């Protein structure tokens, strides 16, 4: 699913956010990215989601080389990816339902299918009863669940989450992580950037640890096979 071969990302001014990173996340796997703030976790996720491109090395997603993917094909590849942010990035002038339905509307789905998929996604995260609510009336944990529902409403093959439990207490963090585990158990590939080492240890999933852009621990090492 995801392969990095000696990926380096250098920004203007010479700052290297990633340095010779190699990893292999198979289809259907769930894994964690860890490391200090600024270690390169978000940059790695941005490369996978085609927000950034590597400076050197190769980044491959589902057998597609991301380095030289034409700009016109990026939106189509992104349709296979669900992205969850720490700050939710919800639209506060729209209802919970409308927030979750937005990706489907953008992709041109029709009314009946939009309603079916949106309510199914809200049901999966336990918020179907809140579909008419405005995001401002929800708790932080509920807002994060809306963000997850929006990320999975189009049934992506890959879920990327950037510090999804960073602002939540331990109980809510476990609930959110369990949602990711549930999606993984039905075949979705999941990669979560998190600094919650205790929770990661509990889940016993593969871990890649970054320090100043370099890999210092890797359960997803590339193999010749």
C-alpha cells in the first residue's frame, strides 16, 4: 500500500523535515508514527496525501509513484484517502450532516446515495442522533468523531490521522483509537501519527519512530521480498 524508499524532504532554507526514510505499510495493516513535535510525522503524512512531494527518494502509494504523478490525477488518487486532523477542520456554519456529506457532494454523488452513506458514517462513529446539530454544540470528542465520519464517508482504502487524540482525555482517546481499529478490522489500511505512547503500546500495532526527520525505530522495514 505505502512504500517509502530513502525519502528526503527538504524545505526552502535547507531544513530537512525527513531524511532517508524507508518503510513499507502493507494493505490492510494499521500502524503508528511516533516522535517528538517537529520530528517529521506530519510531513510524512503530507507526502502520502500528495500535499507535499519528496525532494529525493521514492514515495509509492498503491503501486503509484507519487513523485511524478501529474497534477490532474491527484484529486482522483485522493479519493482513496481519508484524512483526519487534530483540529477537526469542521465547517461551523453547517450541520453535522452537511459536514460529513461534503466529500460526497464534491465527488458528485446524488441525493439518495449521499443520505445513505452520510448516515451510515455517522452511525459508525455513534453520532447519528446528532446529524442536525451544529458542530459548535458538540464536545471535542464528538467533533473529532464528525471529522472521522467525514474522512470515511466515501469508503477510502487508506485512513491517515495526524494527532487525532492530541486534545482529548485518556478515555476519549481510547474511544477514538478503537474506531480506527474497527475500520482496520474491515480492511481499511490505517496510519496514525501520535505521541500517546501508552495508548500505542496498549494496541500492540507496528510503530515507526522519527527523530529530527530520521527513522530511529521501524517495525515496517522494507524487505527484498
